[in-house]
């Protein structure tokens, strides 16, 4: 097996919630939001990895940790074998970010409305001191624009973001990330704000760049239906933990954690012959607060299969197939058929 | 199952009279909705879906106005009503609407109950305990506890807020509920649950619904009929089953193909290149021709008529009975399929601006 490009071990991020003076005086324990609670995963070169889950499951926090926008509470991250949790000063982090870039969810607010497209694309070059002259930088900007198929570039460079459509804006975000020739891009819900028809266009484009520019993506999404097309590996997150991970085909065809099964049943059925009845979404209530994580298995209060052991004992990762791990006491024992469930 | 017609829309056109010209947001829309039926309205952003909804409520924001056509809502001609009459006669009572981003619609300074009883107070003069009882009944219908009545909006999750809005829309037992992107901002699990509830409510209360969304995959589960909108036109209208199985209009075909499948591995996703046109100057002939993969020479010149093919209404030259039109030569002009960036929608805006900024 090839060496992973990116490795996370016991990655943890807890946020302290500010507490009042009185609570401090009483010596009450500090409350913590356990946004990411000790997760492990590997990402291989040119094998995209997607993190899937509901809002509040910690997937965006993982992305921010990977960019070193947040400092992890505990755990280690390695990029090409190098420990990036140890990067401490600004220069080191800046150098790291030259090879790791991020695309944000909302293209409408990720681009400064007062800057022209040219300025927006030039900024990363200025920050990293790339290109000696304006002409040289212009060449790079043109190249990046052509890569995201905004051609001819002259037509767009002088525009402001509001003059572009949502899909075009997101392609500018992609060009801005690509201009530094990164190896790795964290894409946080890059298409969730776009129309379905445009979504496909942006995802196709991002996929083309994998081979063309040797890019690997960490794709954060709540929409499990796009992962099969776009990624090779998938990690399903619930309340700060990665409850199931593996090759995307294995996980989607043979979901072994009840949460993954619920996510799959919830995907709208685009065939009126099949999806007419009332679906049985096998999951109760809403995601609990990450301050008070349930004891035992963190999914047990919402789980339709929960037994006594789930309330008391934390499940460990169980191997249900090659590279396919589910954190459930009954992984591999729960029968599931997507066609029946729908 | 076809009951009496609740809503008859005939040749409805709504335009926005802006400084830059007349935005033809909705043109020549005609359809009928029967009691208990549901229509799904789909299309990309900027295709006139929300304008259609606002027109039905006689709530088109200025500078928009209904310029032509009629809306017959259970015997009442909506286009003849003035603002005060529409508020008294139709809104909430006959037709209610769940707006896009409904989660932000509640005032944060009042309790949920305070805001919920308003339609009851205004239309029926019901207040106090009686109003509360009615509200609680409807909250339970959408699977919420009655206790929500005393809470403030910030104490609720997105899904709960959306349910409160849906309950409020049902309070006066309208014949028709319009839902504009009811689940767009929600997680898939919550979305699936709310869609479930809507399916159940429609059966239990026998109300008609109009669903508006850009995501066709949601509509398959809830609509009897589909209206596919493009650039202010209804380009295809007919039974949802038929349209999903055999889409007629090239636009519908592409919209359906763009839905990713979780069951099979695919190499590429289908998409529609380009963006919907600026409706001040819509393309000549068929408005979809610059982005159409089946465009013919005739499409640029002639506006297609609406053809009835096996009960599905399609606005496309491909189905013309006139052989000369239906088998016209393939387009020789450039469509967005050759030039992927063909989006001239903002050209005008850029033109003005270039003059000012030469000094850069």
C-alpha cells in the first residue's frame, strides 16, 4: 500500500465555553464543546476523501484543523510524513498553506465584493511573494482562469464578484486556490449553495483537476449523493467522531453503521415509481449538543437498534471489510437493504 | 382522485418594470390545480418560480406587476383584488405560503405562540386560550410538542422552526399551500422527515400543494404533476411519473440527468452549461436555444408553441406537427455546448463599467 499523503491520528479539538465568575468560584468543571473527538484517517495521493454528516458533527472543524486555521487540542497530523501540528511560527504555517488550500461553502461571501477578479486572484501570489513582475503574475492568473474554464480570461478579470453567477464565483474560488499549485485542497461544501445543474459542472471541473494538476481533495459535505461520483474514500461523522469509514463504494453499498444507513435512506429518491410512500427514516430526534455527549455509544439515543451495551460501553472500530471500519457494537450484524427501507 | 379545480391560472404574465427595462419574469403560464393535488415547480434560480408563487398570492413586490392573464382561486379572480382585499379574502384563508428561508422569518423578540396566533386574530377574531388550543393542535400535527408555543425562535433548531412555519400556514385550513424551497437549508435527515410529514398532511387534510425547488429529486416523492420552468416559461407540464420516466423537453432531460445516483459508479455528471438568460432581453425564438443540446436553426427565430404529447404539455419545436419545423436543420450557430463560457447575461453591466475604469 502506498504511503498516505495526509495522516491524522487521534485528532481532537475541544472548545472551552466561557464560564461565569460564580461558576469558577464554585470550582465547577469547565464545559467543553467536543467538536472533534479523537479521529484517525488517512488520505492517499489523488484519492479524494469525503467527510459526511449533519450540521454540527464537526466536519468543518476537521477541515479547519487540517488548514491549521485552528490549533488541535490533541493528536497529530502528518502531511507527506511531516508533522504539521508542530508548525509553530507564522513562516512555517505560511509555507504549509502554499501546498494546502481551502475552498469555502458560500461563494457569495468568500470573495471580497470591492475587489475585481484580477485583484482577488493576484492576492495569494502577493502574499506568498510569487512572480516578480505584473506580467509574470498576469500569466499565472490567465493560466488559472483557463484551468477553471473561465475563458477568455480578459472578459472576467475586470469584473466584480457580483457580476458573476454562483457557479462562476465558485470557479473563481477554485482558481484562487489553484493558482499556488497546491497538492491538497480542503473543499468545504463547495457546491451546496449552487443549483443542481451547476453543481455537476463544478464537480466535474474539480474532478478533472485531479489528474491534470495532481490535486487531492478533502471534500466536506452533508449530501452523501455526490460522494460516490467525486471521492474514493468516505468518512461518516457523527458528533465529533468518525463512525464509519472506507472505500466509498463499500460504505454506500454495504453501510454498517446505523447512522450511515439513516443518511442513505434520507437521500431523496428521484424516481416517482419508488419513493411515493412515507419513508421510515431509521433515526430519532435531532443531533444532541456536543457539550454533553451521550455515554457509551454516542449515537445510542437516536439509534433504532440500541441495546443495553450501547448505553454503557464505547464501541471500538470493527473491521467489516477491507479498509472498511464501523464503530458500532453490532457492525456487520444489522441487516440493511436500501430498496426495502425506501 | 381528481376533485374540483382549486386554482386555474390562465396566460399569466408578471413583469418587473425596472430602470433597465421590463424583466419578463413570468410569461404566459397556464395550468390547473385540483383539490388534493400537488404540483412541483422546478427550474434553476432566476427562472420565475418564486415570481409565480408571489403572483398567486397577489404579493408581487414592486416594481413587479401582473401584466396579463387571470388567476382563478376557488371562484375568486385574484388579479382583480387590491392589496386590502387580497389580505382579507385570500391570504392565509384560501392560500398560504411557506417562504424560502422561512427559518429567518420569525421575529426573535416574540415567542413562537405570539407570532402564530396572528392569522387567527386577524381573520377570525380568535384570541387567548382558544387560539392557543388551535395552535397546539396544529403543532402536534407537524410532530412538535405543544410546549413550543411558549418558546422563543432562537431556542428552536432549524427543522423545528420550519415545522412551526408549516403549522402556521395550515391554521386557517386553506385550500392551497405554496412551499417555496421548504427544505433547502436543512440537513438531509431533517429534510426527509419534513417531507414525510408533508406527504402525510396532504393526505390527512386533503389540501392542494405547490412545491417550488431547484432540486428535482425531492419533487419526485411529493408531486402528482410537474411544471418545469425556464426563463419565465413553463416549458413542460404533466404527470410527474411520465416526466421522470420520459422527459420530453431537452431542458427537463438535462435537469433529471444532473441528479447524482447513489447506487452506481459514474465517471461524469451531466450538467447544463451556461446560465439562465437575463430576462430584460431574453433570447429570440426559444429562450432555451443558446444552452440547448438539440437546438435547431428554427429555434433561434421562432417561439415554440405548446404541444400536447401523451397528456404532457411541451413547449419545444421538436414536437411540432409541422414536419418542416420538427426536422429543421441542426443549429449552425454557436450554442453554449461549444463555447462553455457563453454567458452574456452580465455583458451590459460590464460595458458601462469599463468606461469608468480606464485609469487602473
